[in-house]
C-alpha cells in the first residue's frame, strides 16, 4: 500500500455526454463502466445511487456510465459478480474489477476504491 | 420409546449418525457442525445434503464459501456422488460465494441482501428442503464490519427457519469457543462437534453431539470413519443390546472343553475371549474352533494381527490341525494385517467390510491385544464393542484371543474387554517339577452352567488335549500357581 503517486486516469478526462451507452474506449482516457447492485428502493440503495452520481459528476464528468441492477428483479445476476452485500458498486471498466460496498457516503473511500485517488494512510 | 415429544427429524443418511441422533438432524431447523481444519465438516454437511437428494427425495442447495463448485464436485465424485448430474436434473444448486477482502472497499452502510437474494433464488429454483452453508464464517474474513455481519447472521438463521429449511452450517473450531465467531450462539437447536486427533502417530476421528434441543441423543464421543464409502459414525453403545440371542450351540472343537461348557460348547452368535500368557496355546484353541466350524461346512474369517497365514497354518499342522484344506475349499479366509499399519478406525472399517463381504458364521481375531499398539485401552474397547455389536447383529460367533503379559494380573489386563464377552476361557502356564504345565478354566460363560474346575491340558500332535478330572496339581505343591488364577 505504498502511497507512491501513480498516474491518475481520472484527471485526464474529456467531456462526454453522461447518459451515453458505453462508448468504445478513447485513446487517451478511459470510460468508467460502473454497475450498482441494489435490492429494491431501500434508503441505503437510493443514497448509494445519489452519492455515486454526485461523485461521478464531480470527478468523472461525462466519462462514466452507470448501470443499475435490482437484484429483486434479477436475482440470477447476483452470482456472476459475486454479490453478497447490498448496495455494491462494481467497477467493470477499466480493469481490474473493483468492488465497493455500502451507501458510498464516504467520498474519499469511494475515490480510493475506484482508483481515482491513491490510498492514503494517516500514519505513514 | 419415551414420553418426551420428539422433534421431527431429517435423516442424514449417514451410517451411524441417524442412530445416535434418533433419526437425524432437526427438521426445518439449522444444525451447526464445527471442527478443526480437515475434521470432515464439509464431507458431513455434503453427505447430509446429497443423501437427502438421492435417498430421501429432498432437493438441496449447497452454498460454499471455501471451495469452488468444481473442487467440491471432484472431492465428492470420489465418494460416488455426481454433482453435475444432480444439478442437471434440477435437484441441486451449488453456489460458490467468493469473498475477498482485498478486492472490496467498504464505505457506509450495507446489508447482506445480496446473499439472501442468492439463497432465495437457489432455494426456489429447485424447491430445496435442505441447505448447506460451508462455511458461513468465511464472511468474517471477507468483510470488515462484524457488527453488520452479526446482525445479518441473526437474520439469516431466522430466514432459514421461516423457510422451513433443514440447514447444516459448518464452522471452524475456535480456541475458546466451539467456533471462531461464536456461531453456536445463533444455532439453538443442534450442534455437532468433529475432532481429529493424532495420538502416537495414529489418527482417530471423533464426533460428539454437543447439543440437541428437545431430543434424546447419545452424549458420547463416537469414532467415525472417512473412507471410499463416505462418512460413517460408529455408534459404540447405541446399537443397543437388541441382537438376537440364539439357543443353538457350537462346538469349541475340543470335546472336553465342550463338556466344561455344559456339554455343548459356545452359544452361536456369542463372543468368546481366550486369554492367556505367551505360549499357552490360544491360537491352537482358536484353530480347533475354526476347524470344527469348517467341518460343519461353515465359513470362517480369521483376522491375524501377528502372524502370517502361512506361518499359522504351518504351526497348526504341527498339532495335527490342517487349515489349508479349508482355505482351498473356500471355507476359511485369512486377513492378516500389521496393527501399526493403520489407525483403529481403519482396522475397524476393513474388518467390518471383510465380514460383510464374506459373510462368515465364525470370526476370529488373533490377538486383539496387538491392537493396543495403535490405540489406548478405551479406544480398543470401543472398537471391539462396535465389532461385537455388528457380529451379534449378524449372529456371527466371534472369538478373540488376548495375550496376557506375564507380569500382570490376568483379570486386570483383560478387565476392559472381558465385560463385552459372553464366554471367557483362561489359559495359564506354570512351571512345576521342571516341566511347563498348562491349565485351562472357564472364568465365565453367560447363560449356561459351566465348569468351575481348572483342567490341565496338553498340546499334542493330535491337537489340544484336555486331561480328565481334577488336575493332579490341585492337591500338589504347585497348586497355588494354577488356582491363583
């Protein structure tokens, strides 16, 4: 968990229409393909979606695509992405696949989880 | 059987386990199986589930947190279960749940609804009545928030009960508690503990029912086996004492000894202990018994723990007993095994399998004292109890020889096992007038008026010959050696 600064893809972004279907990868930057697993319209799930949207707008404007999966309607999809916790955010692209569980209320941690910011430790 | 209202039970189909639990695990409720690594938890849980499908027509869900579906399928294939086929037939769902902490970032509140959705989906897709979660505790390694996990586990157990699922959950043995995460707190119905101990380089597996609410159950530790036929528990005492008691008698092969046993020899289907110090002729007396049985056309299975069959047959030929002829005619089979080759559990299994295959009328185990090199007295005793229960259930007459160390008191040495035996014949040897003389007596023989005399006998070219009447030694100076039995 070295804090060595890696190139941060999130900062080399271009504006793109956010509700686009997945666009092929652009040459110099990546589109974030995000899938949010929820189970019905629970407050946690609604909160997670709102938080996600806000974070994406702030840090990945025009460069992301959010797909919502309601497990109550598509229970068979839980297996594929190994979903246990709800809500779970899966970053499907860029690879590798990343998972963030919870209502995404801690923006810092979401950014770290999405590799938009290197993990920071207080005591190092 | 009892006035207490017994719970509804789901049979596990595991040999022995259903006997000690009086019918299986609690139906529609969770049962916890805990034990250390390699103790057989997964196998027990999987057997419960697969037997449910194959033997009892109850579809099932196997949710595994540790092994992938493929790994599990290949493990269980060796026991004759075809997971792929059961899945295809729509009777089984195997769901491998992978939780890897390093891949998961946690931020804010969550619950395990995803797990519930998967369970619900799996259960409803096959109409499952049985479910196995192996091992749910892996969640604690994968997720950081124990508070949420505990709350969700409680919800999970409630969910299982509401669904009326007969569940078996496995848990890793903890240092202070039964399981690392204290799962036993959530399961109030039944807890089974598995143990795998190695004592003096010999491993023994044991099973104990720690808790079984509202039901009778055996409280002992029961040895259990894992072999190519799967898992089987040896309910040492619970087979009960319900075996048939035959009135028919079988000759000991020595007419004078028959006389001492109210004229007719041992009861068929009973157990006989022949004990004595080295060189007293225990094996010779056993050979007489085998010879007599073969002459009647009965099959004999002879377990040798010390000599090879060839050596034994040569030695017996020297006292005029030709066992070779019976081997040739297929009436006599030997199974020679060094005791140290396996643990007691394996010996027991292999003996039982041999008996089941050959279906003899008579078995001999010679000498059982050699088994003490691979187990403690109480282990050997429990093993013998199981063998004896089995033999009696099949009405097979069992003869066991036991070597008494010269230095120790006879009764003390054999006390542990003698209570399992119906007839106990004691052989002794003593020096008198520069000659080694042998004496024989019937220490006990249940259900018959047996002789209380100590008779001298000789090992001759024509076999073991019991001398008539009171041995002369009774009145002589050396009598104490003989009478001091």
